[in-house]
């Protein structure tokens, strides 16, 4: 899987909309952009994924740049439960389906 | 409740002992995984099974062996633990290969 770059941490306040950036300048055409998040003492939780088009689900909106070299996970109206480490990773679907996480970006949410 | 369940939550043991970790998923998924997450929170795949068949076996020491009785269960045995085996072991499942993965809470192993 190609490398991604995220900020080490971001801070927010409850109710705000948070934009989590991810750079993947060397992404291949068949690589999907996946986002997972993890809180202490729990396993990672799937958030969303996309290939080229922006995607949205109940948890987040994923905005993918037209050249696919960067993406932004947008969390609307964050709550304290959204505080977690967010991992942006690239995967080629079907190739053993393995995931590999780096440090991720730690999102802090203040009341 | 449909989810991925792991036991035990924690395990402390001494070098050279054998340990076994259990994982069960009630999501009806075909594919299951074992990952190792170290103290820096880096996640690495160890094994992947699809319908009880081993499909991914990353380079892990031979003392690690997965065991699958059916597609809902994937256990992990470590024959003779070493200090570097101290980590969180995460089990996950997905509907099929390549689909999003759902994780269990992890088993925290400490080797003294």
C-alpha cells in the first residue's frame, strides 16, 4: 500500500465541523482511500472509503481531490465520541485485503 | 448482538509459555483476520482466512499459528512467547475479501 501523510493531531470543539486532511501523492489508479478510526482500548472502526468520487455516509463525508493526490475526511458537528485517532490508508481491493496503519491523526474534541 | 468478539481481554504470561486467543464473529462474514498492533499503535496483518482457508500469511515467526474450525471462528496460538510478542492482537472480519473490515476489541498480551 502506498504511503499517506496526515497531521499528528488536530483539536476541535463539540459541534464544529472538522476537516481531516490526508496526502497521498503517489496513489495508484486502482488504490482506494480508506478511513478508519480508533479509540483507546478498542479495535479500529471503519469510517468510509472512496476511489474517485466524493462519498458520504452517516459518519462522514469524504472529499477526494480531482487528481486523487489528497483527500479530506469531513466530520460534521463533532461530539466527544468522535475523539479518536483517524487513519487514512490506501488499499487495492482484493489483494489479500490486508490493512496497515501508521500513526494516524489524533483528533481531540473539547466540550 | 452481531459483532466481533475476542477473549481474553488481557493476558499476562512469562517467556516460553503457550497462549491461545479466541475470536468469533456473528456477522455472517466469510473472511477473518489477525493483526498485531504494537505500542506505537502501528497495525500489521498477520493472517487472513476466507471460508476456513488461509489466504494471507505474512512473515511472522513460526511460533504463531492460526486455527479455524469454521468461518465464524479464527483462533491464534503462540507456542512459546517472547518479550517482543507483547502487543494488542486484533481480530477482524469482512463480508468478503476486500470489503471493509470490522474489528474486535483486541487481546492485550504482556510477556514478562
